[in-house]
């Protein structure tokens, strides 16, 4: 009895016999598969010492001193790494490679790149020029790569960067310039805002940077500022640098958390660098960590709170006010309005608007919550010289009040129209029972023609509030009526507390 064939053998046998049962040779089948591959068509030969697979052309570690030719026009990935290609001329690609989107030239000892080297690869999105000997980035070097997204230039000898080297790179997202000789921060790359609008990562680590424009860095978008790698640079210590790094540490950013040991700076006259995060309270700088976001405003002002998130293209967000109220929809109600860019606008500020606001942002991979503290001052500020501080105004008012009281007490004018000594004084109504706390002197009752009483110390008549001066025995003026028998006041009697006549002992 014949032994039954396994299913796999049966399948192979049927394929080998063909549809009509005749044996079929495997050579035509391989030839047909080769014709289906792009390398099997006319003009699609694979260069010597290279490996070709589909639309990938790998010539890595092939001891090449120049780019092989001819290059197939349908190649999408070209790997020329780990060779000896020292110069990249404009004619390295004789034809237009419209399908090429990745070019790898790392580890070649490359020292020269023509400004027209990338004219034939307009759709390139990934370019690796790392670990070479490039010393400068010339004018408009990459301006033809309008679709480039990732550019690797680390581990070269770059010391100068032309401000137009990255012109027209509107889609560049990642730029690696670490392990070079750059001594000045290329701030011109970002100051304009239109040169690299999509840049989300900048690596400047292990260069020769000694100072940073921290004020300008704080104005950068959050998604770029949070992915700025500055470790392993000989930075000079200052408190602004400390606050920049401390902010990244507080937000647990990878640029700070992963390289804490390499984030170091140099103190004056120091023999070794110190950790930037150790500058808090350390002499001689004695830096203090600044609060992440604090905004000051005044009553009646209109302010806009920015949601400074590192997540991009996020539409799911809302604000929470200090009172716990959520502002969800654009337009809002009352004094709070959510703008189209995610910011919160507060109109006609009130004292109860002060406090900590929270911006919640939801992304596809993670969520982020940002906090902003709003300080509302209790006076309206119209201009730098229009109003004074409330405390200062109160102090000035108190001083003026005291001055006016002193003027009233000590510099009271004489209430008489003429002063004559030949007319006898008018009868007085003074008594020992006059007001002790009276702040007003007991002047005459304003009879026309009444003489002024002398305030000289030699006068022996009664002074204010019935107190007599010591200079001799006072003589009471002659009087008539019931008050004629009034006794003279005792010098030691109770006098007015606010008497304007000094006490002579």
C-alpha cells in the first residue's frame, strides 16, 4: 500500500507539475520575480560593492572614495556611510533622484560639501552628515532641501555657521549640532521666527559655548525651549542659567533629567566646574529658583494668560480658574474668554480674579497641566506718573494732616483788626473749669477794637486757659458784677494738654 504524502509535499508537487501535470523548471519562476523587482528593469542595475533590496541601496563599508554611478532613479534610501568619500561635489548625482528621501553620509571623513550638492534631491527628508570633518556651514548650503525634516551634523569640526545656511528649511524638526566647536549660540536661527518655524529639537551639547542669551531663550516657543540640549559646554555660572535649568528640572524634561551630571558651569576663579542645579543658595551667586509663571496686573486691566505647553497641535484643552470654574468653550461667559490659540483672556480685572490658574492640555500620548499665578494690585495703573501707590498716598496724607494741626496750634493769627495798648482789655470769662483738652486758645470774643494780648514772657496778665505766667504777682483787672470776686488761677492748676503756651518753671 503506498504511503500517503504529507500536505506540504503534495502542494510542492502540484506546483512543480504545473496546471496540466507537466514538470515546471524553477528558473522561469525566478526570472519572473526578478522582472517584477525594480532592479530587473532596464537601467536598474545595482552598483558594484553595494547591496540592493527593493528601493534601498546600501553601499556601507565598501571602501568607496566617491559616490558610485550610475545610481538608480527609483532609489528611496541611499546608505554611503563608513567609506572614504571626502568631497561631495555638485555632480555626485548625475540625474534627478526624485524618489530619494534618506541620504546617509556619516563616517566618511567628509570635509567639503558643494552648495549645489543637493540640487538633484529636492524631496530629501533625512540627511546624515555626522562624524565627518566639516568645519563650516556655508551660505545657503541646505536651501534646496525644502522638505528636509531631520539634519544630523554632530561630531564634526564646525566652528562657524552662516546665518543663511538653513534658509528655506520650513519643515525641519530636528537639528543635531552637538560635539562641534561652536562658541556662539546661533540665535539668528530663531530670532526671525520664519526661518525654522517647525523646529522642535536643537542639540548644541558638547560645544564651546560659554554664555547663553537666556532672555531670548525664554521667548522661544515652549516645544523648542523644552528640547534644547546644552550639556557638556563650558558655561559661565549665573542665576539666569540656573533658573532656566531649574525650570526644566521641575517639569522633568529629558534634556535636563537625562544629563544632570553633564549640566555644569564655571564659577569665577574656580578650578573645576560645578553642577548648575547646585547653585541654589550657593555663594557667591546665592541663586534662588524663580516661580514658573507669575503675571502682575491691576484692577480694570485686560490680560491674556498663555498656555505655554510643549505639546503641538492640541485641541483638547481647558482652563480652571482659582475659584474652580472651568472655561471650556471659545468665547466664554462673563470676564473670562478662551481664545482660539488656547489662551485665556480676562477682562476688567477684579480683586477676586487673583490666584492660580491651571491650563489642562490633552495630547495623543500624554497630558500636561500648567499653572500660572495672577497678582492683581488694588489700584488702577493708567501710566507711569499718573497715580501713586496707596500706601504712599496714605503716608503723605498723614504727614500733611500733622503739619496742618501744628500750624493751627502754634501759628494761629491774631484775630484783631488793630492792636492798641491804650484801651483796657475786655472782660474775660476764663475759669479754672475751662476745657482741659481744648485745642483752641481762649481768645477774645471778637469785639471790634479789642486790643491784642501780648505773648511776651514779661507780661503779668493771665495767659491762655487761665494760666498765669510766673513773672510777678498778677493783678486782676477791675470788674463789676457777680464775677468781680473770681480768684486768680493757681499756677500749679491743671492746664490744657494742647496748650500753645510753653510752661516756664
